[in-house]
C-alpha cells in the first residue's frame, strides 16, 4: 500500500465525504502519531480479550493497523504492555479499539500508538470469546480486513478497500484547493 505522506484523518474524512470517521470517543492516546495502514480486524467479547493471543500469527502485512471491536461495554483492557510488545514484533504499527487499554505508559514507551475509549488497570478474562479477521463494526463504522485506516491526533477514518482510489483523488483535490486558498 503506497499512500502519500500528506494524508491526514481530516483529508481522509474530506475524501470520503465524512463517512468512515469513527466517533470522537475513540480518541488518540498517542496524539503525536500519524499512521496509515491496512486493517486487520479482531472481535473480542465483553471483558474477554482471548483473540488477542492469536493476532501475531495472523499479521501478514507489515504496517498493519489492528482494529479491535466488541469492547465498547467492557470495563477491562483489550491489551496491555505484554500484548503490545507481541503486536509490534508481528508488524502491527497501531491499534484502534472501541475498548480500553492498560499499562498505557509502557505501551506508549514501546512505541505502539493507540486510539481507544480510554484506560483501565483491570485485566481481561480469557474465556475464548471472539475471533481474528473478517469484518467488524467499531463505533458504528464497518471495517474489513484490508481497508485503509488513517489515524492521527484528530481521529480515525476508515476507507473501504474498494474506494481507496476515488477517496484518495477527492482528498488530493481538497488538499490542493486548501493550498490554493492559503496562498491567496
């Protein structure tokens, strides 16, 4: 996937007409980071992060953005520093989740940018709920493996794989129009 370095979540949103933007409550815990990459999806159960153990073996693309859904009602973490280290070794470059994380300082120190609902000190159960791959809905937005995820301080935008070319053209048109206006 070869996308331009000028692409931001705001331009991605402009390119898609506002569709694919996750809600404000999925916020940047790593606001200094900008990441663009293909999605790998995970569905977890409420207070159960069992599928996170399987993720490292399922990462096939370097630069993968892990999108974890199903934790919007959880009071436990979908990941902490140990899982974060495994994800980084496997090639995951960012995590987006409707859930919570723990060990947030250690996760940040490892260099794994995260967009999440928040933080908690509480560990998840391992009861076997959930799966890796396929499609999910996170924050009301459908996400499938291979969709493009654009994340930065302003938020998260998902482009369906089949719309990347047209959305990128519209984002570039908006960027050029903005630059022309700023130069006046």
